[in-house]
C-alpha cells in the first residue's frame, strides 16, 4: 500500500471494525498524483469494471497500465 493511503486505510479499517464488517484489502495505488482518486480506481479494478468515465486527467495513468478498467471521456 502506498504511504499516502495509510490514513485512509486506518479510517476504513476503523469503520469496518466498528460495524463488524469484513475488512477489505484492494488498495492498488495506481494514481499517485492525486491519492484521493485512488479509491475510485481501486473500486473499479476490484469490480473488474470495463471502463471508468471521467474527465479527470489523473486517471490517464490507467491507460495501457494492464488494469481492465480504462478511462474514457
């Protein structure tokens, strides 16, 4: 897991533990320029989505990355 997501992961773990939900571990750390977008990329990768529709240029790192969801404008 990338260091920028450490705080987010702590918050997620506390959320799941407090509600007695299973912990998730799908942090791919694909968008290093804007780590706040990682949660959307991680979700799409984990869900094996066909594409991500966005105009956010930070998602362009997924293009040709080998992950199945590819950004489309």
